[in-house]
C-alpha cells in the first residue's frame, strides 16, 4: 500500500512522462510512455501543418490520472506537451485543474534536480495559499 503524498511533479515531453509523488521524506516515481511514441517530424517548406505532432489523448489521460489525488501539482517539460497536458486536464478534470500550482519550462533535469526544484517551488506555493 502506498502512502498518500500531497505534492506531485510531472516532467513531460512527447516520448515520456516522469511523475513524482513526494513528501518531505519519501518519493514515489512513475514513468509513462505513449502507446505510439512519435518521432520528430521536421517541418518542410510549403507543407500543410506546423510539423508538430499533437500529444496522444490516452497518454495525456494516463498522466492526468497518475496525479488525480495530489493536492498540488507542478507540471514541467521542455516543449508544448506540458501545455497540452494542462489543457487536457482543464477540459476533462476541472477539480484536478485547481491543483495545478504551476507550469514551468525545464529542459532535461535529473530526477533529483526535478524533485529539489519541485519541493522548493511547491513549498513557496503552499505558503501563498490561504
């Protein structure tokens, strides 16, 4: 049986989501992958579309469900997938959307770097709550 952790952090791109549930003394890690990982598609001149592949809704849903019981969530990542996740959550789970404490652009931190960043970020966020 796993303990409930109030805080969660997500690092997401189109290939992988690393989800961390943590307390001051404990961390649980989950790694999720889309069923059909996309390759980078390079934009060609005079072609239709932006060259960006949109995220898989099943992938976004699995990531959202992995933090559904968190009280505060920090969503991070290097590109647009984090924004697609936030929009997915806002559309499909308004209660979880209220738990999003922040969305930050971070490149490819180690797990330890991300946890340290998230702890500091969410501690500051907690102090700002009524």
